[in-house]
């Protein structure tokens, strides 16, 4: 129920949807001769588009998330690592199922960095966790992920695949019985930098001692707070991405799925 509700609610309140709904409401109000209401809704809709489409509002929202744990991709840790936990979200399951191979999206750095870490830390388990996050079903592509790692030279006995989870909370909970974390274990957590605060909070709450390893940065740093994106669609997509994380942080904290509202190092 939490998964379905989160998908439906966020679709309705994400900034790009709100802009469209506000513009539609504005035009309807004008049609029904309500000029003040129409002007209000049109101002809201165009305001969202200007602030987050033309101006760098999306970057401003993403920056605190990305810089919470590191300002750049970390070095390979020197401490003993029990396993490298790779969160899904970089794979395109629908295209993979239809076309074969392993289709990736713009978060592919999660996979490439995990492969680099797996080679640098030969004693660590390599754990992939992620099923289909689609509201309309679908299956995870864990077998394809396993094949990629094996073909890349990772020993099969090091690889652990969790193929059913649909969100970050399920990533942590469904992986737990597969790896049986103990207080002595340290787990390298690999995900996109903007997603790291929520991920750390969830995995800590589930009992993992995680070492954050943020990758897939979307900004160059604080200077991007004044740099507009290349297109309105890119700006709104960046804003939707950030809004999803901020809303997710609050929802996970309120529902007891995270250790804190904004987890810190």
C-alpha cells in the first residue's frame, strides 16, 4: 500500500504536474469568466515553469542532497568492507526485456563504479538490490545484472542478487536476510548522490553499518546554483528528481522507515 500510495501521490504533486494542472485550471477559470482565479492559477503555473524550467531552481534543490555526504566520488576505502550494496535504478528493465542485453539510463555510473569497487575490494560481496519500480508491474532484471558482473570477471560466489524490491525501504529489508548484517560488518552503499541521504537513513534503520559511496552527481557544485539548465524540460526533470527525494525523506521519517529526517555523516 505504501508503494502504490507514494507513486500516485508523487505523480499528482510533482512540480511539473502541478505546473500543468495550474495552467489548465487557469484557462478553465477564464472560460467560466473567473478572471481573478484564472490569473492566480496561470501565475502559479508560469511561475513554476520560470523558476524551475528557465532558472536553476532544480539545481538549488538538488545541491543539499548531493553534498550531504561528499562533494565528489570518494576514494576506495581502506577499511575492511563486508560487501558492496548497489541500489537499482540505473537499469531499464522494459528495454532490456524487449531488446536484450542490459539497457542502462543516466544513472549508469552506479553500475560502473560498483564494478570498479568490486575489482579493488576482492574480498567483498557484490550485492545488487532492485526489482521493478513501475506502478504497472514488470519484473526485475537481476539475472542480467548477475551475467554482467560474471562476464566482467567477478566470481559468481561473490554475487548476491535481490530482485523483488520496489523502493529504497524494500531494498534494505529484502536484502537483509540474504546477507545477515552484523554489528561487525561494514557495507559500502553505492547509489546516486542525490539519493544517498534517504538511502543511508533507511539502511541504518534496518541495522546496516553503511559507508556512503555517492556517485552519479548531477551538479558541479555550488556554482550550479546560479547556472540555468539547457532546456525547460531538463530543468523541470531536475526539479521533479529533487522533489521526489525531499518528499521521500519526510515520508520515510514520518513512517518510521528512516533514522532521521535528513541523515548526516
